[in-house]
């Protein structure tokens, strides 16, 4: 099992640096007041700022698609590593140990060696 948090076939975070490309759409939206804060020129009758936002909205899914295709985990069809999965696995192991102890206690009670402390008395 690969326990590396970066995960994936590359085994290091260096292989996933391309995910920084996902910041491009956000930066384009944030740049709108600086780059496109004007009414003229009008594009197809739409003010330039509105046309810019429409264009960025159309370009964003294309950028996201391209960045996803370059991600090594996406290409390997590997599951995305999530730190919560590590915690859940550790909790699941602890819960399995507790359940096994409970099963052993239930077996002891069924065998007739109950001391009357498990709430099953008469």
C-alpha cells in the first residue's frame, strides 16, 4: 500500500506541480477589475467587462480539463489521496479490535460463564 501522502505513481509532490494551473481561472476572474474595468469597446453589444467574464467562464472548464489530463494520478486512474482516509483507516483498525473484544465477551456470555455484569441478568 502506498502510504505517501503525495501518492501516485510519481511518489513525490513534484509530479503534481501542474495542479497549480487550476489557479489560472481564479486569477483571470480576480484580474477582471484591473484588465477589463471599462464599458468600451463593446463586444457583440455587450460591455467589455461582461464580455471578459463570459469569456473567462467559457475558458475555465477548458483549462481545468487540460490540467486534469496532465495530472499523473488522473492518468493512472488512481484514487485521490485524502489525509482523512489515513485517519479513517486508523480508526477502523481500532474499531475492529474493539469489535473483536466485544465478540469474545459475547461468546463467553453465551457459554454460561457470565458474572451478571453485562446487563443480561434476570
